[in-house]
C-alpha cells in the first residue's frame, strides 16, 4: 500500500470496526438507545436483502469480487448523504473494504483509492470475540483472525490510528467509546 494521501473532507464520523462477531452491532444498538446517530452495516443489510429475494448465501458469495464491489459502492453512496459535521457512528468504514478485498484476493488498490473522500474523526477497532454463525456470516475463525489483523493494518496504512476496544460488556464498551470521545479515555 502507498503512503496515505490527503483527505477531501474532514468529518466527525466515528467508525466502529472489527472482525465478524466482535460485538459491533450490539454496541451500536446500545449507542442508538442512548440517543446517538448510528448507521448500520451496509454489507449485512445488503446480504440480508438478497437472501430475502430468495438468493442463497453460497450464490451471493460465488462472485466475491462483485459482492465486495457492490458493498464498497453502497458504503460510498451512504457517505455522500451523511452530514460531515454531525457525530455519526458508522458500522464499518470504507477502509474495511481494503481488508475484505485482500482476503478475497482482489486488487485492493481499487478500494484504497476510494478511502480519501471523507476522513473519519475516530476509528474504534473491536477486539475479537468467538465467531457466531448466523446465516449471513460466511467467515471462519481463521478468516476472522486474519480480518482482525488486516483491518488494523489497512486503517493505519490510509492514515488512521484505530483505538482498540477491549472485550467488555456491551454497556462498558459503549461507555469506553463515549469516554474516549469526550477526552476521558
């Protein structure tokens, strides 16, 4: 990966990322209950919609390149409609796509090039929890371990310093994030 470039637009957005089944969704739901603006995971929603249309997970995942490009485009579209000055908690940012491209043996330069439209205010990277299969996730424990490592590498490569969120209760993780953002973390 190349040296980080300049970002087009600074934002107050907060990215919550981590390996599959790391507790992101549960903590984001807790943050939403506390009145925070939350944008849920694009990939999960997209795959769930395709499953509702009658497609099988194996068929959806058969062309991983198309799937990852579609997800990246949906993330990019979402970011164009969010207000940069509002604190918004986002489940997975654009740099997540770099990691997913790499794991799928796709050219990650395509994803990396699209990471510089918006600069996130803070990136939180959740420590791993045991993987739970749920009908949408296709990753194995080995892939989840690899994603945990590559997510940190890829966010750093495009100019972020992800803040690791340790394994705590849902409420404690939400508190950890909010305290860090308030300058107490």
